[in-house]
C-alpha cells in the first residue's frame, strides 16, 4: 500500500473487508507503515473461570518505530489463540524473554520460573549440565489461552516448542525442513528450494505444509505418526537435503558453516529431541513484528514477500481461511516406505 485514506464503514466482514465504506478524506500526514487494524484493547485483568491473570506494562513499547506495544502483542495472541494453542498444547515450552521489547536484551529460560501460576502445567524432563551433572528441568506446557497470555506477559515474543509432546517425548510429530538463505541469497531462492522440497516429498507420497519462518526463510513440515524416532526423522531429512544439494549445488547446500555456505541451507539438524523452533503463528523479534505464517503451496511463488505477514495479516488470514496449518496436526503419515526408497 502507498496511500492512506480515512473512511467510515459499518463493520468488518468475515472476509476481512469493509462493509458499506464511505470515503472521508486522504491522510497524507500518515505513513502506510503506521496503519494497523484496530483490535479490542487488552484488559489488565483476564479471568477464565476461577483463574485470574494480571497483565502489566501494557503501554510499554515493544516495537517503538512501529508503535507496537506489549499490549498489542498480548492482544494478538489473545485473538489468535483459538488456532495457535492446538499447535502448542502438550509440547515442552522454552521461554525466550524480551522484557524491553524486540531490540532489548533477551534470554532463554527452560526451567519454569517459581512464580509461574500453578494452573500452568509443568513437565519434568531429565537433562545434564555442561559439567555432565544430572538434573531435571520442569518445562511449562502452554495448553490454553491463559497460559499463552501469561507467557506473552513475561515478554515471550516468539514461542519455542518441541516437535514432540511431553507424554512421548522421544516420538516426534513431524519432520521439519528449515530453509535458510546464505548471505547473498534472497527469498526468491528460498521459494525455489521450497518447491524442490515439495516436489521430492510429492514423489515420496508425503503431504507437506509450508510456513514462513518469520525471518528470511521457510519451514516445511511433514506430519507423521508418532511411531518414528528422532533418529529416523533426522536420517530422512538428511537424505532428502543431501540429494537436493547434490542435484542443485549452486542453489542448495547442507553446509553448516556460514562462511562456506552459498545458496539456501536445507537444515535437517533441527530434527532432534529437545530442539525448539518458533511455532506457527508466532510473532518474531524483527522489525515490523513479522509472524511465522502458514501458507498454501499455491502461494509459494516468485514475488512472495515474508514481510507482509504481520500480526494484522495473520489474523485476517485466519478470519478468511481458518487454520491453514491444521493438517500439520493430523500426523498419520509413515516414513517407512520413503526411507526404504531412499536408503
């Protein structure tokens, strides 16, 4: 968009269009980057049954240049919770906190803080310190809207979860291909590689679902039945990535060292027990507050701009299309035949 106008209208339609709009005047005093869809303000006290959540510092700038506050972030997660929470439920959650906004200092927190409400479930999981000592980490489980809003209130801009669930942590729900462009490569190359990944998966008779990473890449998810180990999943992803790199050496790489990379990295190493990735519908700590947004494969075409997938755009898409990533939760696919073919 290049022009800003002020209009009156009756309401937003389900398709996120204006009903009965009337043009009032142009607004040359407003930049298009300042314009965001109005959302109902967040109440400082949110109640769900007997549970109560008190929100703090709602006016705090989290994206100062865009005029986006902490309250705006929480309002987005409130409004998208119905489609987002099913993708978080039951998965160990790692808090990545930005108490002063996306440009401020941030830190990871695996262990649930002692002040976390008792109504947010915890899942203990054995771990080791750098010195090799055994310990137990109590991960939070973001199972409902109120738990999600508590995390946002703690400054969790993006939402990092496992590919497996707490009841069977050794059995992942999906294979993930993380497509990340090297320096000198752009999103156009990422689209080319994403389509190559899809073509390969189609040949293996495996359904896949793409989403923007929220940064410069694309995530391709292959939902699977909870029968495979992480070793199986990593082997499968590694074989596919390696085959693409050999077939398209100028475009695809599996080189981990950034200084040696060219083209687009097809990263299979994200498929591991305890590895976390930003969830679908997660806001990302970048300029413009982009969202990791589910796509239709028909949309993965040259000219696609990941920067257009803002919080407003994500909510508009949900209102129009529902959850385009719902199929990623229906994990009934098997890798047995595909692995037999590839080995």
